[in-house]
C-alpha cells in the first residue's frame, strides 16, 4: 500500500484517516502476538494473553486499542488509567505497550493509535500520559518525541535482586 503525501490528501483530511482504530477485543490476541513477534524476534504469547485478558476483564474504562488497515490488525496500543499513583491524586494514563507491524510502520498507524488514545484520555480528564522506554530504543524514542513526549520530572529507580 502506498502512503499518500499530505498535499494529495486534500483539505480536511488527516494522514491517519485510512487507519481504523477501535477498542481491543478478545479476537485481537493472535494478531497482537504476531505484531510483537515480528518486532521482537520471539513470541510473547503468554505475556500478551495475560495483558489482553486483564484489559478485557477490568471493569474500569478500557484504553487498549487496535489499528486495522485493509481489514487486518496492523497495530495495537495497551494502556490504562491510574486514579492516583505514587501519592499524586490526579488521573494519569499509562501507555504500557505499543506495536505496529514492521510492514505498516510508514502508514501513520502509530500516529492514529496515539491520536485516538489521547482523545480518549482527554475525555476522561487525564492531563498526563506516562510511559517507559529502553534508553537505546532509538526508533521508539523518536516516535514518542514526535508524539509530544519528553523526559518527565520523576526518576524511575530500580533495584536488581
């Protein structure tokens, strides 16, 4: 599929308009595992099985999304809202996982997922989205920077055991 330039889109059209973004459902597990496996080079089926199950079972607002193009799931975003964490009372959206199949990375799929996710979060009164990323995952860092992310005011600490 060829990506159209901004000029070819015409007035009122967005570069993400061709990407269908919808709420995650139970049928999305296998496509999510395939997308993640293509990126990671290994299957994390059990990990995503547990994450999808938790996302669907949670009675709170669902923030997990999938993106479709040409009728196939080509990307996903898994997130949740925390109503107070680490002593801060305001709601915070936590972006846990995002993935786009490598063949669809130049088609604004990640951008479409983030656009819908931020609209959903804003509608729920969220003012901050947090995520973690490996310091040497340069492509993900570049994507998140384009999406408006910057280093936060908090430092993540960890202790090896």
